C-alpha cells in the first residue's frame, strides 16, 4: 500500500476521532451492583408552593425567606439553610460568569425553587419504622454568627425520644468543608442507624457540547465511575459497593464532591435520575454501613465536601494531605492521563512565568516540537525522498496507463531500487497521535485558559474565535450560517495546512490529490468552532513544521553540494 494511502487514512482517522470526541464524548460502562438506595432529598412546604407556581425565584429572595448561616471565606460566599442543614447557596468569589467587570460571580449551589437547584445535604436513616430522625424539614439550632475558616459551626437537634444529633461544620480557606456528624443515645435501648450524604441537581444549565466530562462521577473499588446526564437518564439508577472513595457532580470547571471515610468498607454509592414536574432531577449519594448505637453511647462520622473550582494543584494537595483516593481524577484527563496531566502542569507553569496563556501555548508548542524533532525528522526525510521520486512515479503512471496492477508492481520495484520505504514516515505520526489528543484535552480542561486573553481580538482562549471573515470582522451586517462563521485564526490554520502541502509529495492519483487539496479547508470549517487556544496552537505548530521542513531541505542541499 502506498504511503499516501496510509497518510490519508491516518488523517481521516484523526479528524473523525476529534469530531466524535467532541460530539459524542465517551461514557463509562461499569456494571453496577444491586443495593438499596439511601433516602432522597425531601421538599419543604415552601418548596412545594414554589413548585406549584412553576416560576423560578431569584436565589436571594429564596435565601432571605428562611433562616440561614452565612458562609464567608477568601474563595467562597453564600449560606447554609438551617431547615434541613442544607448547603444550597454557594458562589465562587474568584470567578465570574463573563469577562465584563460587573459580571456576577459564578454560582455553584442554588436552593430549590430557583432556576437550577443544586445542593448537598447529610443525615441519618434507619430501618426502624417511626423513629424520628432529622429530615429536610428539620430546623437545626445554631449559634449566632457565620461560618468562616477561623470559626467552625455547630448545629444541634434533639428528637425528644432519646437521640441527640450534633453536627460540626468547618471550612478551609479554599473549597473544602468538613462535616462531622455525632449522635448521642440517652435512651434505655439501642438503635441502628445509617449515615448518608447526597448531592442533588435539577435542570442542568445548558452548556456547550464538549469532550469534557459533565455529570455524575465517583471513585469506587479502584475505578473511576462516570455517567453523563444523558447516560444516567437512560439507566435511571446504578449503584456500587466500595471501600473508600468519593462521589459528586461535576461541570467543566466546577464541581461538588463528597469524600467519605477512606477506610470504611461496604459503602454504597448510587447515581440516579428521576423525572419530576420541575424537570430531571439528578442525584449522587453514599450510605455507610449500619452502626448499632447502644444506650448511653455515641457514634460519629466525618465526611469532606469539596465545592469549588477544579484547581489541579489544590486538588492534588487535598489528595495528599487528606488521603482522598485518586482525587485528581475529578479532572477529566481523558484516555492519556499519563501524558495529559504533565502537559497541564507544564502549561500552567509557563503561564505563571509569562503571564499570558496565549504565549504559554506558543512556548509549549515550540518546546514540544523540539522534543519530537527526532521523530518528525524521520518523517520529513522520508517525505523528501518520496518527493524526489515524484517524476519517476509520474513516468511509470504514463507507461502503465490503466493497468493498476502493473503500476503497483513497478512502483514497488522503484522503491526497492531507491531504498525508500513508503510507510517509514507513518510510525512517527502514529506516535504523535496521543500527544495531539492529550494537548487537545489539556486545552479543553485548563481552568487557566478560561477567559484568558491573547492579543488582538482574542479575549477568551477557551472560546471560539469571535471574528468572522465572511462579515469582514463585523463590518458587514448580514446573516451567515453557523458553519460558515469562521474566524481569522481558523482561516490562518487552514492556510498554513494548505501551504504545507507544497512541501510534501503530491499524490499520484487525481482523486487523492483532490482530497488532499480539500482537506485543509474541510478541517477549517469542521474545527473552526473549537477553542481559539487550540486553533492558535495548531496554526503555530504548522508554521514550526514548515520551518523545520525548510531547514531540512536546506541542509540536504548543502550536504549534496558538499
């Protein structure tokens, strides 16, 4: 088979994988274990009334309508609702929705009755009928003040039947809460209790389709469990039994995750989806094994809750300091974890030095090109040899006419005489595929890339190029189909890909030649809506590749001339 056929197949495979990865991201397919589920979140009377109205209320209005404790840290602001002791109002102070100066800060958790409810709660359940336990209707007692890193919060509730519930909540300066639940038994008999925690979400905010995992996520039995919203909506409920781990709901840049006791065995983790009048309700929860609470004794459990931005260094620090198993897998590193994670660290380090993420991408591409120079050089040498054989191959085509079998035989003999391997340049390209996909993933998940400006009209490297060549960058006001709304950088990417073709041997068949000529423009329109940071990397990498090819050709001519 000709090298050209291999390259064409490889090129089409890369494009297809990018498109499939973007349009139909991968989902985990683990077999769930069958276990009973913990209690789901209940609704208060106020929430039921709001449900009847069918009109979402502003978060501030809902929060002000009930007693709450303020939460104030350098990274977070919000409140804890005393009814149900529910975390349902939390915003990330360091991040804003848009780049506008007056843009609202990112809201992570929202109360029921708002447009996109998203909350966490904790409690106890029992298999004993009629036992009074704290629920979503329970109003806990709390001291005056607020929850800060310097001032933990203690909540209490007594069921008046021999059980006293004490909940201590603390928070650090970033995004980690520690919830310690204690139950004291002053009755004259024993009780059996199960501790649980859950994160629930209704009406997922619309997000751009991407290759980044968004949905229900967990780590159980040494394996990552991932269920996108559409997948769990089909399966409705899956469960796992694990020793240690964590579970939560993740967005592209933010997440809420519960990390239960890492040494506790037989913990039941569940993902579920229920269709409600308010919209689809997604829940992930855990339930600890039963504990017998004898008369005069007390039991205690501790769980961590991360509610914040996916800052990798911070997540790694929590994994190390708190012993949370594989907590870094909350970041979607994709198939090539062992490459993607170092790439992300390198890119972040370059950004810390240069102060501009666009420059960090350019430096990264340059150093990556140097690192892969030996592989790329072999490919370029082989292509140069193939290009030198081009006139002889054309002569063979004319000699053989329509006899393709004879042409192929003569061409293989030509390769043998000239000591050229048509497939020799493909291996380096196959080796570079994981690198390309890893970099694509890095630029997709990098929090530093979000709202990071470059020069000129690029104000957000995580968003597509906002310019449009078909409207002359907005000078002409006419409707342009979305697929034709191509910016300047995607066009430059296509031009550099087209220019590269002049440095490579031309296909001998007309159909292949036409396909290769059209490929840069097809990819321009197919990939033009990707993050501008990725398009800038691709364009710069093409320029570096051409410079390397020119240098190779100049060196070859110099060696020939002696």
